[in-house]
C-alpha cells in the first residue's frame, strides 16, 4: 500500500505526524490553520518560494494533518482535526500549545 | 552558542524535541525510560548496532530529552521530565499516550 493510499484510508502514523510538525515552517502552517480555519496556500506561504512550500504542504498532507482542495485556481487547505484527535487525543492541542509558548 | 551549550543551559527547542521523537526507535527509548526510570544503554538498545544507538542517544540528549551519566563502564540514561514539562506542559505525556495507542 502506498503512503498516499494509507492517508486516504485514514491510517495516521505517529512518526510521520511528529516529523511533519518538527519543522518550524510546517508547524506554523498548522498553527495558522488551527486559528484561521481554511486558508489558501498564498495566505500561508509567508513569502517563501513556491517549490519550498509545495514540499511542506506535501509532507503535511502525507502525514494526514492537512487536506488541500482546489477551488478554481486557488488551493485551499484545512486542518484534518477529527481523524487526528480520534487517533491521538490531545496530541495536536499539546503541540499547538507548546508552539504558542515558543512564540 | 553551540547546540550542546544551549542544552546545558536548559534551552529546549520544540522543533528539536519533535524531531527526536519522530523516530520510532527514539520514541521507544523515551517510552521505556518513562516506564522504567533510569536504564542502561544496553537495556535500551533492542539488539541494534552500537553505532546506530549512539546516534539515537545523541539526538535525544541534544534535544534535552535524555541525560546520560557514566557509572564505571555503564552508561545510564534517564528522561529529563522536569525541564520538558516546565517548558511544554502536557506535551511529553500526550506523545507517550499516542505511542501507547500505536502499540
């Protein structure tokens, strides 16, 4: 089974989730989505190069943290809270709280 | 300031903590130390090569998760809970709980 298929089937891997969140840029995306709900890639890129951000969004999607949907020419992202909270209760909240303490 | 000096000064970096715990072998070490308290490197290596384990212990130490003390020829490790819980309350417990759900 490919990694993409595993994500589609809702199989969340703790190591992949923690790896995705161990990067400050990706963690900042997740925190922003937590606060703002659905956001476009452009609103989340912080002026970083598109190729860099494509990589970060792919890692977040493959970890099952973020889902991207296409509306016309806009890619909209949202946090996949429910499956993550069901698989690992309290994990995402504790990491978002920790991120808030870092600033 | 070197990374080692930062750890010595008690500066914990969330990204480094999450990266350290994103590896299944390192996460298993942390879970075992959580349950058993102080353990020798030999009791934690799971039969893996010494060079591999040296790398994993170094990453855990540099993240501020584990402290190693030398008693004669034995290296004893313990979890640095207090500074971690003070810096990021609930984080380690939520990750240990998540690891227990993975099995």
